[in-house]
């Protein structure tokens, strides 16, 4: 079984690109989701939308290594690798059609633990709050499944 096979597909893969991304859906002990508010900068897809922390997989990296690196770079969090579990994959709606692989992790963290390294902001959001916000479109089916989990 390949590394990617551990991630169920949410939605369709239509002419997927070769670029891969690794994201982490972090849930705190109160059941809130750690979300990133995307920047309003040139080159940033879906500015002003909320999504999971993460980014591109570098050559030679596994999906897990990329997820851990991106989480540390963007939030300062350094959970053990065993805390991350494959959850699902989607195809981004950007023109690169990146395949996004999402890990889930329940961590004992709060706002004071976050050192924002990327994005316009972050929040720990209850499911009802999250559903009321603009989300990265490609992540919506996966987020709904994650909230139901």
C-alpha cells in the first residue's frame, strides 16, 4: 500500500497535478478546530478564507514529514509524529490542482501555544462557528466529514 492510499478521497480527482500538499487538522481537548485565516497576498489561493495549516511537500519528504514541518513553521507546534493520523485527501481548486493530504491530530494546545508564522491569523473554532465562516472551497467536504468524526 502506498503512503497516499491511507487517505480516503473526498470529491473527485480531475486531471490532478503533480504537486502535493500536507495539511494538519488540529482539534484541541475542548473539541475546537485550529484554523488558519489565509493571507490577502499575491499568489495566495483563497485569500480571506479559513483552512488547515500546512503546505507543499518538498522533494524527498514523506507526507508525514511535510505535515510536521509545515505545522512547526506555521504554528510553532511540534507534536510527536504518532499524534498525526491520515484523514483524507482532496484536490485543490487552484489552477495547479494540488492533491492535498490531510492529517488529523487531537492535541493539548490552546491559543497561547501558537506562534503564527504564516497566514493572516488563526482561531480555535467550535463546529458551529466554523460552518459560519468562508472556508477554502476544496476543503469543505473534508471539513464536514472531519466535524462529523
